């Protein structure tokens, strides 16, 4: 049965293996909700309603149980985003050293606004709360990688890098 | 007198040239020797050493670790869980990050000692979602330690077995609160639980007895066992023992993370000497000493404290030693060790607006005062900054905060109201006069904080 | 009758008043017992405690004892034991009575706490009470008068949320009014085990919802409307039809099965608008099924009988009953009486008297359905046990009237009195119906009324008073909510007259008289009367019927006897 649903989810075989493995970490299946959502988002890019139902079935839950969780955590998204995810820290220590300007620099570079996919589809920029690297403020998380001391100049450099990678790909 | 030297116990290897986060390097530096010693000791002896050490939790509340372990219900017959709080999400705090990324085995050794001492068969490390590399590093470290028989079944040839799994959060400050964390780990919305009856020591993860400890706290456990609880207790000051990691951010020349014996260094020494003082041309205005929830200190204010012998002493902000008790006596807290510094370029209404936005965003929304109050305070300060400030807004803010603190399910209620209460109390004039401040032309290049 | 267990009583002090309560009693309930009101929203006695609204904050303290000697520490000022008050207010809903517990609800701090919570609950509330369906039943409206500050300091923009969401076929949601107390969620999860509701998003933007494509459609969905402390959940049926304060409330019983859920019927000027559950901890807690709330629609059904008929023609009650008497007398000992599991205890007893007068055989048909393990049992007749208790029947009803059919075929039965049962539906063929004379007392037209010689319209459960015996052998009363339609007569009065016209001794067909006679003639009912029967009913001795194979499976507060456990539906 789960095989039937999973094929419709188009998850990679490796993801499915990791899903089955991670469920064994817990005495209660429901605990695997966050790990499964992370794995699916890493694989597919976002959490669709179908994915929520799939996770619920997999963990013997009701879809609302998973939906409640998905919508609570900002890291889970229910829509696709740009190719790269730029998360600029908004919180005090970063703001004290120009975090807002850093964010604007990214927005400007990609001609976009926070929370939207840039017109070229390359990035989605977002403000996030303290990334626990306040000593090297302002900080920016681009996908999985932390960038420290990102002032406006460094934000421009990082933007250029992303753009040149994009043009090479094309 | 020069500032005291750092005393690096936990951070001994952090940023050390050539030190890597793999098992081989850790073992080369004497790693897992203390675990080997631990498994030969009676569990009660280890707990005793931790009690003797006086170690207080480094996650924020400063609760004595040995006492916490003593509260665990060992008679229920249910499994006992250890949950490692690696959520590190209190703004201004960035210490666990370096342990996790650079010295993960130190944490694992601490976890295994604590687990052995408390007969824990299953430990979970709850790591914040924004540390994706950290989670992978920990997973790798667990795999290595497991292969080397430090973790897993029958460790080190004993009959004791314990598994460690890494569990990632997904961007929620409230998952740092221990019962919110437990709910999150159970796959639910991280709604903190009411206490009573849900004290983790009795009804924690899966309604089983559970110990929740911060990353740094567990690292200390290893060193306590190494040097003995009594020796450890001699570091620092009475009731404020050991070393602690201090994270300095904001307006100083050399922000960063430092490790000192608790209470040995004053705030002034830390900021002026260790961190190089204010930025050029600036003076210190205010400092939050223990993560953004801690009440703010205003440079220039003084505190008159009672001594044990009945006499009293007066301290300036600079003179406050960075220990739990003195900071509490000064009306704030050591909290998570995150020191956030603001200089004279900062307007306090704007700084509070930034903080209020954080708490409004992070309130789980379960209980009325925090849910509605945190957003209300955010809306007031945001309106003051972006639209129109009224002279009565300061008083209103304080009154809203007063209606939250002490009346909520979890300590987030205090966390979100203490900033407002202390900002308004200490910088009332800036709140009263903000309407005028906004109109000043030189404000054009003011820092954007909200 | 079953004696309650003697609970473990302890003494607590609430606002200076001492009271003995069972250990563990919830502080809100304990305060209620001494007349102290602790306001609350999220607490519900039948749901888990979550402590999220913070309205019930109280101060608590314990008598001080010296930790070393364990001796009480006295307060020199009062000469009494000192009380250690916890400075931080605690929630009453999660405070359980322990020996010596002291509670204060009348301090400045508690007043301030309540004002604070009230203010917070209102900052994002639309304040559209004049157009709100909950007006009159809204705890927010009620308590803002009692505990609020009475003015608003809120000048910011309120949050926007969905205003009209159809959660299910019977329930509407206004998210802006929701105070996020989670009662409805807990009800669905804990009581119905149908986890369909949940909160999405976080903080003040948290929103109650179902997962897209799912609906709140279980047969208990309307209980969420009952327990929603504000006007966020409303019944699509009742929505905006009538202001509740215009309505009269009458206690009744849900007759859809032998569970006998206790109900309140809400009516005005002879018209019923809704039915809601009435708390009974021994039967239905505070719940009832949605289907039971629709039963009043039968009152105004198009096939309602309102004309007395003799051979298909309108006539007077007098004439009809005299003709019936003549038919019965002429039949000699060939009369059969088909009672109904829906009749009241009192009707059963007069039916028995009629049968005895005539020497008639008695019959009854069962109505077996599937039990839902909650508040609808497998026996859809509400009062089979009542018929057993008064001796109208000795065995359980049968699915079809096969024996009666046989007796008609052989000519042993020539007249059938039906107390509202459709004989055709109960298995008698058209030929069999044609062979006998039928006297029918009932409320709605069916195949049998067409075939009957005498038809006397009677009353529905909403139009008369009486008692029923539920599956637990609990005798429960229902009261007249609205007058019956013109042309219909009270069943008891009709039965009493029929007894007389059939040649029996005169009986008065009213409740006091029927009960006076029941108390003396039925062993199990001695010393009981309709007037003194408690609102929560009275458990009768069931042992005389212990060997009968009752059909019910497990429901709330009902476990089938071990011998019948295998028959669970
Ligand atoms: C709102 C809130 C956020 C918290 N965040 C963290 C956190 O990020 N990391 C942490 O270790 N403790 C955090 N705590 C403290 C934990 O609840 C708990 O006290 C701690 O993990 C216990 O560990 P310790 O005794 O070793 O300090 C937080 C508490 C509150 C009320
Ligand atoms: S105090 Fe705030 S964070 Fe804590 S439970 Fe209440 S709403 Fe949630
Ligand atoms: S809809 Fe009503 S019952 Fe449900 S959470 Fe909201 S206020 Fe509470
Ligand atoms: S404030 Fe930006 S990382 Fe902490
Ligand atoms: S009734 Fe809501 S907190 Fe107690």
C-alpha cells in the first residue's frame, strides 16, 4: 500500500530508504513527522497537500495532525521557491550591524521582494530570526551554508556569484 | 588590573589549529577516556559528583543539574529518556553552535556519561533546523562513536547500551523550551505543557521520565567527572561554579565567544578589555546580558546589593560580575550567556520594536496573554516607528507586558515581556519623546532595526 | 439501587470558606460548591485539561510546616496556622484539591489577571455581538461584563481571518471569533476519536480548520457548537433563526435509542427550534448525537395524524372510541395488542391493563441497528426495558410479528390494537391486515393507518410527559415541551378510555394516577413517583431481567453483561 502512494509521490528511492530508516528511531511513529517532512522537502522542494496526506498515512495519523505541524514551522513551505534560498537574519544583533540593509541589497540585486521568487527564478529571499551566529553579524544562510559578516558589499558579491553560476548553467 | 584570562575547558579545542571534528582527532586528544572511567563507576557516584560540582544548567534557567537528575522518577518502571537541547535559539546566543560543529564528540561523551549515570537507554539530540551541517556532523559523529563502541549496544564491553539519535527542528524558538521541545519531538505542534502535572522528570517524552539538558551543560559533565565534583566546584564562585561560555554581539570591536570562570569577569572587563570596547567614536548605551529575554542594563545605572554580612555595596553596570546570582540581584539574568551590546547610535524604541517582532513571531499562540500580548506589543512599537507615536505608548506597553509575565503556560511569557518592561522602565524618555525623535533630520541614516 | 461509593473527603479553604470535597476535585468545581465563581473558557469537565485560556487564575497556598520538625507554623497575628501563598497565580483548572489547600480568588492580583485575559481575548475579536448568533450564550460577552475593564485600549489593526467557513454539513466557523481554546479539537479527538479539527499557523495568527478536503461531519459534530464558549462555531440549522433568550427550555430524553441521552428542548410559542444535550454524568456526560437533535422535525411532518378516523372517515374521538370498544368487546378473546418500544412506561402500564381487560396477547417489534459505541445503542427502541418492568412483555421484542401473523392466519386473532406500530413494516402481509380489524393509536400515517378501522392521533414525546427506562435500567423522565396539534389526544387519556369502553375498570389517564397505581402494583417501582424522580433518573433493579439477551453493545457508561458480550454489534 505504501509503495502505491510513494510512487505517486515520486520520491527518490534513496529518500524512501531514509524515510523507512528514520521511522525506526522512535518508539512512536508520530515522532518521525519532522524528519519525514525534512526528507520530502529536501527531495521535492516543498510540502504539498498530497505529501501531507502521504506522511499521515505513513505514520498512521490524520492529515490534520501533519498539516498542523507543517504550518507551524517556518522552514516548511507549501509552495515551490527559487533555485536558491537566501535567509537573512533579521534579529537584533544582526540588525544592529546592518541586517536590514543586507536584506535590501539582496532584494535589489535580484529585483525581488522578501517572500517572493525572483523574476529570474534564481532565488527566494526571506527574513528569518536569529541564526545563532550573532557574533559574526550580519549573517545569511544560503541554502545550507552560513555566510558571516555579510554587509552590503558582501551581499552584492554573493549575489553576483549566484548570478554567474546561473549564467554558466544556462 | 588586567581582565582575567579566559579559562577554556569546554572551548579548549574550538578554533585550535589542526583540530578536526572527527573521532580520531578527538581520541588523539584524550577523548572518551572519561566515559571509559564512568562505566566502571556506580551510577549514583556520577550523579553525586555532578551534585557536588554545583553545575547549573547553561540553557537559560540556571537550574542545578544534579538536582534535576535527582528529581527523575526512577520507580515508574518506564524508560528514562535524555533529550539534549541543541535548539540554540535565544537571540544573542551562539555557543552550542561551535561545540556541535567543531567538537561534536565532546558533546557525545557528555551525553553518554549522563545517560549511563541516569540509566538512559535512548537519547535524542534536538538540534535547530537552521544547523543543517551541524545535524550532519552530529550524525556522522554518532556513527563513528557507534562503530568504536562508545555508543550503541554494550558499550565498551559492558552490559550497558544506549542509542543516540539526532532530531532536527524546523525554525521555532519555542522548541527550545523543554516541554515544547518534547511535544515537537513527539511530532506535534510544540505547545509547551502545563506544569503541574507535566514535569519532564516524571511525565516527559512519551509520558516517561525525561531529562532535558543543554549542550554546554552536558559537556561540563564530562569535565566534572574528569576533575571531580569538588575540584570543579572551586572554579568560579560559590553557587556559581565552573566556567561558562559568553557570547558577545552587537556594538563592540571584537564580538565573539569566550569562556570564563563564572563570576570571575565583570561585564565591564568583558566588553572593554576582552571585546575591545565600543566601536570608534561611540559609547556604550545599554547591554542585554543573557540573551534577548534578559532585562536590559543601562550604562550609568547603579545597583545597591546586600552582602551576606548585612552590609551593602553599590555596583555600576561595568562592575557586575557575570554570574547567575549577581545578575539576578541586579534585576536581570545570566540566562543563556548571550550578551548583546548597544551603543549611543541606537534608539531604544526601535531596538525594542526589533525584539518585539521576534517574540510576536515566535509565540506558539497557545495561551491567551502571550499570544495576544506579544503581537500587541509588536504592533504598538511598529506603529510608533512607522506611523505615529503617542506619548502614552510607553505606559501602555508596560501595562501589556505586566499582563503577560507570570500568567502564562511557559516562561516565554516572561521572555517576551521582560524586554518591554525593562526598556520602558529604563528608557522611558525615549518612548515619551519618540514622536519628536522621528522627525529629526539626522535620523535619515539611523540604523534600521525594524 | 446502586449506592454511590463513599469518596475520600478532604477539606479545602476557598476565599475563607471551608468545604469538604473528594480528594483531587478540580479547584473550579470545588469553588462552585461554595458559591465562588472561577471564570474559565478552555476548561471542560469532560475533556483533558490544557490550561490555555488563563482565565481561571487563582492564588493558592498550603499550610506552613516546619521542614525539620513537621510541626505546623502558627501565624501570631491570627493564631491560626500560617499559609504559604505561592506568589505566582496558578490555573484553577489544573489545580486539584489536596488536604489543606487554600485558594483565593478575590484578590487584586486575580482581578487584574482576569481583566488582562479579557482584554487580550477582545483585542482581536470582531466585537460584532449585535449580529452574533451566540449572543446570550457567549461566555466572552457574559464575562466581559463581570470581569472586564469595560473599555478598550487597543488602537492597532485587528487580525483578519476567515469569517465563514463551512466546517461540515452542520457546523459553520467564524475564525475571527475563535478564542483558540481548543475545546472543539479536544472533543473530536478525545470523545469522538475523529481527529478532524486542528490549528494551523502560529501565534495570534493561529487558525482553526479542517485539512483541505476533510470535513467535520461525524454524528456528534454539533457538540462542538454547544461547547464553543464564543460564537465561533454555529449550527447551520439554527444559525440566526432565533435569539436564545426568547426560547423556553424543557427537559427531555433523546428517543433515538435505548441510551436515553438527556436533552433540553428549546421552544417558543409551541414551536421547537432546537435540541441540545443536558448533562448527565451517568448517561451522556454532556453530549448527544446530531441525529437526536433532528427528532423534533417529526412534530411538523407532513404525514402527522391530526384527524380521528372511523373506517377512513373523520369522526369525533368519542365516536371512535365507542366503536373501538364495540369492536373489542365483540372480538371476545381474539384480540392482540402490539405495543411499542417507543411508548412511555406509563403507556406501557395502561397497555398492559388494556390487554389484561381483553385477555389479549401482547406483542412488540424490535428495532435493531448498529450501535456507534458512543451514544446510540444497537436498540433503537428507547423503552423496551420499561415494557419489561411493568410486565407488558415478558420476552424481548422480535424482529417481525411472525407469531401474530400465524394467529391471524388461523383466525385466533381477529382484532389488532396497534400502539403506533406499522404492522405492515413489522411483517404482517396485506392479506393478513385485510383479515383483521385494526385499532390504531399513533402519530404518523403509514400503511397500517390506511388499513385501520379506527385511527386515533396521539402525541409525540415532545408533546407529553412521561418516563422511559434506558439500557442501564435507568428510569428517566421527559416533560411536555409544546402542545400537541389540534386533533391529537394524549396517549394516556386515550388508553384509559379504551380500557373503560373495552369493559375494564375505570382508570384515570394522567401521570399522578398512573404512578400511584404503578407504585403499588409493580415491585420495582415502589416509592417512586413522576414528580419526585430526579432529573438525572433513577437506576432500577435489573436483576429480574439479567438472563435476557439484550442486543446492545458497549456505549458510553454501558457495558453489556458478560453473557451477551459476544453479541456486540
Ligand atoms: C522560551 C524559551 C526558550 C528556550 N530556549 C532554549 C534553547 O534554545 N536552548 C536551551 O538549551 N535551553 C532553552 N531554554 C531552556 C530550556 O527550557 C531548559 O530549561 C533547558 O534546556 C534545560 O537545560 P539545562 O538545565 O542544561 O540548562 C528555553 C526556555 C524558554 C522558556
Ligand atoms: S507563554 Fe507563549 S510560548 Fe509559552 S505556551 Fe503560552 S503562548 Fe506558547
Ligand atoms: S472554535 Fe470555539 S471551541 Fe473551537 S477553539 Fe475556537 S473558541 Fe474554542
Ligand atoms: S541576531 Fe542574527 S544571528 Fe543572532
Ligand atoms: S480554564 Fe483555561 S486555563 Fe484554566
